[in-house]
C-alpha cells in the first residue's frame, strides 16, 4: 500500500512545483520575446503556457531528462529576468562585484535555479492544472500576474511580478502562497555573506551545481 506523503512534505512539494511552473510559464514559447512588447503580461503568459507544458509531456524526452531540462531552462530564461532577481537578492553586496563579476553571478545563479527547480518539476510533474486569475498593471513598467496551481487537492496561489524593460515584459520575482522567491534567497544568502564575499558565494553555488549533477 502506498504511503500518503506527510502534509508538510506535500506542501513543500507543492511549493517547489508552483515555483517551477510559474518560472517556466513565463518563458513558454519561442515567440514570446518578439511579441511581449505588444501584449499585456497576462496575455503573454496565457498564450504560451501550452508550449512549456508540451515539453514536459513530450514522450521523446522520456529517456532524455538532461535534454528536457536544458530545453526547459532555455524556455525559462527567455523571460525570467535573472539579473534583476540577483540584484534584489544580493542588495548592497551586488555593488561589490564589477560588471564581469555580476555577469558571472547571474550565469551561475541562473544555472543553479534551473537545475534545482526544473529538475524537481520533471520529477514531480503530474499534469497540474494552472488557472490564471487576473493581472494588476501597477505602472507602465510594473505588473503582477496571478494564477492558481492545483495539486493533490491543494490550490496554491502564485503571483508573478513583472517589469517592462527593453521593450518587453519580464519576471523578476515569483510569490507562492505569499512567500517571495527573492526574500527566500535573500534570507539564505545574507547570513552567509557575513562570512564570505559575493565572489566566494559564486564558487559555493558552482559546488552545489556540481553536487546536483
């Protein structure tokens, strides 16, 4: 008889799935970058969600998890603004890096996020239902897209915070059940940055990537 997961563990899996799905949805579709400037944030997300889900459901990837993950990462990177996300996470410590160091942090941190979230999405994905519930245009350059991810009887509210930059809408934070991804990683990194430099944090992220495989 299959043991039902503990509620706390179920909630944890749901949080990871919702984060990963939200990040993934924002990058769904190769045409997003070309059309994002002409459409509202919710339209961009809704129209291209099918492309991302199709990658997860594509049977040709069944024996090629690495190739699928690379494809999912490439999709997510299209619209997720990892540079802004990184800057918000590091706060004042961001300025301790020169331009080369900032670019390096963005690349390594982005790789880490893709490997962590999307590898778990591959493992746990089970045709979850995603319902878009609305959007709030806060200004010409800020918007929030709201959705709900249903999983095993849980409805997880998701907010995707977006900015309009360089002619297109991009995401810079994902809020799941009221928990901001920016704040989660800021809380993880700031205590560590009391003892090490941002450059050393890059090395630690590389090590974590190597351990994930």
